[in-house]
């Protein structure tokens, strides 16, 4: 992801990039923001945990809880906020894959208030959403 950001950014300045991450891509975006500077990040249908899915767990994006309760691979929300000044997060109350409370954990971790939007009836955002485009354009 970093090489693409550098390749397509203005004057090779990856910190001018806005990343849009949907579903598992939202987790990739979060992990990217832990490591690198960004101009903005838009999260769509983000989840905090792997929701018990082995394929999601294999990605390595999610925090892990060991049998003794030790948490490893925790999110560094403070570093994400430090590396990325502009955020937008979208979720729907009827997402069939990602429960609302999972998105709210990301929202709370990032300390998003006005940057978080719950749009009723949008499922997993498979259809065009003008609110997403507005958020992206507002970061430009």
C-alpha cells in the first residue's frame, strides 16, 4: 500500500494521500495510519475485531486475545490520530456483516465525534453513497 501511495501522490509525498477503506480494507487503512502519515482516512463498515473469522484473523490486522487474556497487536489510536489529521467513518444500522458496536469501538478509539456518521438502511455500503463522496471531497 505504501508503494502505491508514493507512486500516485503529488511529488512523491504520501502524506498528501487520502485512503478510503471498506470493511477489511478499513482495518488495512487503520494499520497504515499507525505507521505512515496521511492527509485523510475514510473508514466504511469498519470492525474492531475479526468477528471470529479465521480468514480475517489471518490478515493480522486485528487485536488478538490469548487464552490467558493477554491482548497483543492492539490498535495504536493515538499514533493513527498523530499521523492522520482528517478522518471520516461511516456505518449502517443494518450492516449484515459488521455489528454497530464494532464500528462504535473504532469511533471511540479514534475519538471521532462529528467525523462519525451512522447512515440507516445502507447495509454494507454496496451501493453509491453521496455522503461518502462528500466526505472525501471535503478533505481535498
